[in-house]
C-alpha cells in the first residue's frame, strides 16, 4: 500500500539542507503540507539565513505542494511556539514533527569547552524538547500525532570527539521512551531515526566514493515510515547506504543476592550470570525493572 500524507501537516526542523531538506521534499511530494524550519546557520551553529528554507518552499510549491518557511531557532521556545502558531493559523493542525535540526562542535572531551557542550545539548536535546512541547497538546486534542527524534550511532554506541553530540543523541532516546508512554492513549507515536547520510555533518568524515552511496533520500525512506499512520512506536530505526536495521536497549535477566550477602565480592562472583544474554528482554517502562527485582526477592523469600 502506498504511503500517503494527504491532509497531514508536518513540521521538519533543520529542513534547509541535507536530511531535513530531503524529508520535507518527500513529505510534500506525498501530499503533506510542510513547515520548512531552518535557522540557516553553518554546521557549527553560527550565522543565520532564511535562503535555504525559502528555496525548499519554492521547490515544494513548484511541484504543486503547500509549504511555509520559518527560521525559528529550535533552542528558543518562544520562536518555536511562533512557528507552531503560524502552522495552526494556516492549516489548523499539526500531525507530524521530525526533530532533525542539529549542529556539530566536535573535539576531544579534554579540549572541549563547556559552552560547546551546552550549545550542542541545547540544539539537539532542548530543540527536540521545545518542538515536541509546542505540538504536544495539539496532537493530544487531535488524538493523533507522529513524532520522530533524530538519534545517532554516536549516542547509541559512542564516537571519539563527540561527547556533547553523543550525550544529546542518547538523551533524545530517553525523551522518546517516556513520551511513548504518555502519548499512547492519544494515538501519539514517537520513534527515533539513527541516520547515516552524506550531509554537511558528514562531508569531512568519509571518502567521496562512500559519500555518493550515502544519499539522504535513502534515510528519508526510513524516516517517512516512522511518520505514517501505520508507524510503530518506540522504535529506533537505523538507516543509511541502503541498509536498514533496528536498535534496542536490552536488560539481562540477572541474578538475586540476599541483602545479608550483598558485597562487591558477591556481585563480582555472579558476573557471568549478571551479564548472560539468555532470557534478556526489553522493558516497556522503568518500573518493570523494579518489578523484576521485586519478583526475584519474593521468589527467594518463598524458597526459604
């Protein structure tokens, strides 16, 4: 079945270039009305220009679609609220939010300034928080919403020189996990995309022949499946160079050590059991970990 976004309104942040541009163009091609958000800064977040966003709007309109540009800095909640207000005034709803905007300030942790760390956190994490907060009650009232966080392998697994970026990209997974629980009753699905693509963010990191394989459109194909009515929720989709995979956080079954016997030595003695992947599971919420440990404690007491 063809995935269509007819009648849907989408906001894509950082949509003037790279992945965001690709996402916005394809959403519009499939019928969505699109808010093309872009501050228009450079890769490190400096500067400001509306040219890139306006160009994307012109491309969408030239193909018969509807779009508006907005230069909100996603790290500024007042500007984000204005962006959402304009979308509501023009189209009356917001169905899709792709939190794509981002910057890089790469350095080893010893050389990185606190200001560089905070700025990257503000754009990636607080930018996602601000945009999601601004549309959340709208989506609740509609009983419909599809939100995509943009995470990264740097956050999921680490990458040298990217403590700030990695911390922010893992933080949006924590944001997603709880929003999934809070949005479930209102049909708000929240997912995450971990892309690998040839963009301004990666152009200095890979050989040219590899970059040619990493087209943003390949990632967009994955992103839009997370925006569809039939999208899953709480899914981390990894996409790039024609490859697609899922990433998950698992917890092992673990062991039980009675309080009277608990010590660093006893924990180390049980390390093989603690780290065994047999019977590992994904937990749907944080309280399930406590319930699991409580069940082990009760089983121990009942065995006495």
